[in-house]
């Protein structure tokens, strides 16, 4: 019985991994979204994104058209305003990518 339970857990884990998708875009914030970070003169784009992620706002991924909130806010911090590849699953209900990993793309 225990072996069957462990096998079931393994199969469920594999299904979750295989359901992951890859998203590419720029790490931004839900306040500014896809708009350029030009309002905060004297600050770099990463500084602006970091400052904009205050209060109810969060890190997000922008592909130029869509802005999608990221579940993992701690990892997104180090990639502010960078073009990245996000691996994860998109939750239509919450409009959020459940992040498995974030990797920078070469400029």
C-alpha cells in the first residue's frame, strides 16, 4: 500500500513538471506594467521597478502586450527590468504565473 502511494505521488509530480510552460519578457511591476519607466527621472529602470513594487503592487512579466503577475516575488527582485525566461504554470483564475524558475536571457 505504501509503495502504491509513493508511486502515485511520483506520477503526480511528473505531471506537474510536464505542465510547466516557458514565458519570455521583461520583469516589470503591476503599477507601471508595459509602460516605460520614465516618470522617475534620475533612476535606472531596475531602481524604478523596485520602487514601484510597493504597497499593493507586485513584480510581473511583460511580453510587450500582456503584464502577468509572478508568484515568486523574492526571485524576481534580482531580475528587475531584465529580459528573462520564466518557467512555470499560468493560473487563468488569478492571472498569475506560478514560478518554477527565472533565468536571464542574454541581451
